[in-house]
């Protein structure tokens, strides 16, 4: 109760799941590629970054805070409040 549900597009949803389910506090592009793309696909850093930005935007457009911290040139981490 009190929570709004919303859907992410398929690829951002896979990226979000990869970050949520990672056992690492710092999630790298390689971890996301392994979990969110098929074998043989090698998305660029910019593609992964764009998907993370879409995830954060989905939250901020609903008046919620960003959920993923982008660590320039390093990776991503889930923001835990």
C-alpha cells in the first residue's frame, strides 16, 4: 500500500535486475553485459550508461530519488537509503 508500480522497458529492466541481483557493491559494465545481454552481444559503455540513465529517469519522473549511483569510469552502485 502506498507504492506506485510502473514498468521499465525490457532492456533497462534487465540492467536494473543485474544491478539489484549483483553480489558486488560496485557493478561494472562487464557484470551488466553478462546478465543483461545475450552471448555474442557486446554493448558499449555508452549503451549501458544510457540504460542506467533511463532507469533513474523512470524514478525521478515519478518524484522519487535516483536509485543507481553512476561512478564515472568505474561502474554503478545501488543507492541504499
